[in-house]
C-alpha cells in the first residue's frame, strides 16, 4: 500500500487543507496503461478528531493490504459535514469539491457501485448524510457509533454535553435555529432513491445506542438493506471502531 498526503487550496473552504489517502501500490513488469479506476471509500473522522485519526488510532493501512481500494480521509473540523450558518460550507466541500480535486490526480471510479462512505460518531452522521443525499453516487454507507442528527437529537445532545453554553451554541452555529430537512438523517432515509446499503453499529454502553437503535428501526421499516451490530461490551471507543472497520472492509466488493 501507499500513503499519500495531498495538500491543496480549497476554494469552498477558502483555505489550504489536506487529505490522507491510502491506495494500492502495484508494480508492473512493463507499462501497459491498463489501470482501471479504483473503488473509493470516504472515511470520515469524529467531532474531536481530524484527518489523521484513523491512521493513528487503528491499523487501517494494514487492513487495506491486498485490497483494490482507495481510502480517502479528509477533515471538516467540528463542522458536522454541514454547510454551516457561519459560512463554512463543509458539506459542499466534502461532497462536490473534494471528489473533483481527487479525480484530477487519481484514477477513481465514478460508478455508484464503486463509491462508499463510512465514519465514526460525527463522521457516522457525515457518511450517512453523504450517501442519503446523493444515493445515485454512493452504494454503501457505514456508521460506527454515529450521531444520527435530528432536531430532537440536537436538543438532547446539546443539553447533555453543554459546557457553560458552549456546545449548544456550537450546534446552533452549525445547524442554525431552524434545523433543515437536508441535515436530518431520519427525513433523508424516507427520501433516498435508490437506497444505499447500510451498516450501523454502536456499543450498548454508548449514550448514542438508543438513537442508533431508532435509526435502524426506521431504516428497516423503509425497506433498506441494513446490517446492524449492537455490542454490549463497548462504549464510545476506538477499540470498537478498529474492529468494525475491518468488518466493513470485508463487506465491500
């Protein structure tokens, strides 16, 4: 495998940023120019992490050995993969600009069956959001202990984690006072067509367990092909996500 760190200027974000990329390293005996476009997995980080988190906390590069797969690990800071009310368009960056930039440098497949998303916590929300808002592009999404944001969840989560008003204010700054339908995972579930295949897991000691159970129930009632994993020994922790990313990689074509 090869590990690439691509630094570039984002017009959407208005700043320099970078993305980590794992890609197969194939050494041919002669130049045949027969390289087919690679399937690609967009692997997203959680609220307190960045683009290096999956590399530092798991063995994702080793798990990708022998797989004909490119793994893209970007960062959107604490922006919930959302076009925020304070003007930073994290969703537009991750869904539109970043793929176009990567396709300039790498032979990435644009076929629906070759495009996947996955992420943990906030990144689980981002992965589901990408696939449900653009289901004609993504065939699969995996959420590890995800935060399936809805109006009700923002209220509960903001109150539960409020630090002198900071976190509740942060959520309002991201989503605004009127939570938009295009940011609501439960509403997006009812609209996506074609339906992407879903993988949802969460530790049963995790405070997000109930929200993920409701997510799975809703998706199943709407006819999604969904794989569920609720493991009683785990909380919101990397030991769990390290296991689950291996399971998801094995599910991909």
